[in-house]
């Protein structure tokens, strides 16, 4: 589904991520974990066309999409939910979901799938995004991305700013999506949640991939346990 | 007093329409188009020349509106390219300089070639009484056209997919990209729309007073004041600020004197900005 090879990106000529390679197979859930400032956000933003990359390939369904702008990737089936969510503050829930399917009209079926997944959104169809709580905004950001019927959903720290209970719920929703066959790539600082969710993972440190393995392998790795799971 | 309020509202609707084309382009692209008034004047001249060539009024007005849109498209394909490549503050400054340059060139050319031309679409007939106040037919037509235009604009932004896409770019450009909207195409669309609105401003205005080749800068200045008070980027803000400032202007002109009305408008604008830096219904703040 997605294969990233020798990928480098950053700001104004200073690379933040260096020569990163990883892959996500169809139907998998893959996590990229790392501390604050490890380069997760830069990696995802560059991969998803919001930031220029300086080297490497991003193969999505076999095509190299490196350097293509974000607005073209959506139509290819790559949905991205950034950490800052980028909702439209003075537009309603309904309008967000409708725009999610842009330029097509939203399909009734997709709309009801999303509203079943997030009943809170159904209750708040007329509410403006700017007046909603962090948890609701996160649901809306994911819901908006789902309206385009992506084959791969990329999420950057979906639990940012969420209380533990809501963070848990966010991953429960992602679990439902996975069971329905969606491929998911997630970057996360809240490692235990991501670990329980994903099949495989990569550890990003200072812009480099340091470790990789199945979630079980990573969970038993002493370095990972010490740095990310709070086990000494 | 009723007469003053009604006159103020007529003027206010015109102010609102004036500011809309300017405020949209700013809200969407962070670009202040100081050649806005010149877009209006060129369109007025196109209507005038079409009529001089024997084309009846209505088709001539249609040609003028198309011309306004084409000027917008032309600006988008030329000076907007380097402007949109710049980001943030640099973009605003570059837009000010380049559009001001265009404004001077257009003004210079029109003043040199056609110094005495003016578009005049007065609508004759006796006055019509509204709430006991006699109103000129031209004013009523201009207000009616403006109201219909606003109704169309609101419906476009509320109920059409394209309109919602334009709003999403104003709200969050990155978010718009994430749902597959190309902000650059929305900018082009809005600059064309802005040109059509500028033409409409000139046409409705000429139903009340002649629009001459020197009118460009005063149109831009009024549009700027109203847009800033309403909140740059907000169409409802432009309408609201237009009506408020229109009434203030008329009251000032009636009870204090026309010579001070512009000063009073500027004071009203300054006070609004001091109290609410993002304007009445501002987007960014």
C-alpha cells in the first residue's frame, strides 16, 4: 500500500528527517513512535504533500507521490489527519462532512457509516467546529477524512490534547475502522495505546528510524520499554 | 430623520457591495487589491464604449460585467503569480505595491486618453415614496440590485459545494487542501468574482451619480474602510459595516456637513479597529 524509501525532509534546507524508509501493507496498522521533536510531524507532513521533501520516494499503490500537493493525494485514496486537525472553525459538522467528499456529493452510505462510528457528531450536526471540545474535534477531523473513502488513513498524534478516556475512545474508533479493512498509519507519543492498536511499528529518533518490529517485539525491547513505556 | 436613515441605507448597501469584492480576495489570499477601484472604472468605460457603439443598455451592462471578470482573470494570471508565491507579510506588501502600480498605470492611461469620459445610467421618472420619504428611482434600483446580489452571494456560500469550498479556504487553507481543494483555483475564481462585483459597483453607482475616469482611487479607499471595519475576509461583515457606515456618513453629511463626513467615517473606522482589531465580524484576529 505504502512504501517510503530513503526519504528526507525539513525546513529551509535543514533536514529534520533523514533517509527514512518504512512500509505499510494493505490491511495493516502501523505505528511510528518517537518522542516530541523526533520528526514524526515533519515526516508525515512531507509525505502527505503539505511540505516539500528533499530526497527519496513515497510509493503509494505503486506510484511515486513524493512532491505531489496534498489536494491531489486525497483523490488517490490517501487521507491525512494532522495533529493540529485543521478544521474550519466557523463551519458546521455537516459542512465538514460534506466537504470531506469534495468535489463529489457525499454518499449517504459513507455519511451514515461515519455518524454511526461517532454518534456525538450526529448529535451536533449544526454546531460550528470552533465551539466543540478537543475530543469532538478529533472525531470530526477523522470523520471528515473518512468521507473521501480513503484506502490509507494517516494520523499524526490523534490523541493530542485529549484526556486519557477520550484518547482510549479514539483508538477504539480506529479499531473499528481497521476491522472494516482500512489500512492505518499512525504517529504517536502515547506509546501504550498505539502499541495495543498496531501490528508493527517503527521507532523514530532524531529524524532516523532506530528500531523496527512487530508490536510484540517492540514491547519487549528493553530500550523501548525504558524510553516509551516507562518501565525501568 | 427617516429620510436620513433611508438615504444612509441606500448608501450603505452601495458601501457593502463595494467592500465585498475587496474583502473576499483578502480573506482568501491575504492580498489587498489596491487596483480594485480601477477594475470598476475600466468596466464602466467598457459599458460606455459599448453603448457609444450602439449596443443597447442591458447588453452593454452585461459586457461590462464580463469585462470586470476578465480583468480579474488577467490580474490572476499576471501579477498574482509572484504575489501568491510570497508568504505572510511579504505577500501583503508585494500585493500592495504591485496592485498600486497597476492602479497608477490604469489611472494614468485613462486620464491621458479619456479625461472627460463618465458613465451615466440615470434612471428617469418621478420619485417613489417609501415610508413617506420621496426616493430617487435610480437609488432604489441600485439598492434592489445590491440586495439581490447579496442574496445570491449568501446562497452561493451557504448551499453550493463550490461556495463551501471557497469558505473552507478562508477558514483554514491547509484543511481545505486535506479535503482535496486546490486553494489556488479558488483564489482565481474569487478574483474573477471580485472583478464582476467591481463592475457591478460602477454600474449601480452610475444610476445615481456619474462614474468618471478619476473615480478609481475613491472607490478603493471607501472599499478599504468598509472592509476593514467589517472585518477583512467577511462578506456579512462588509454588508453590516457598509450599512452602519452609510448611515453614519449620511447623518454626518446632513447635520454636520459633507466636508467632514469622510473624516467622521475614518474616525468611526479607527474607533472600531481600536475596540475590535479584527473588525466587526473579522475572520483573522
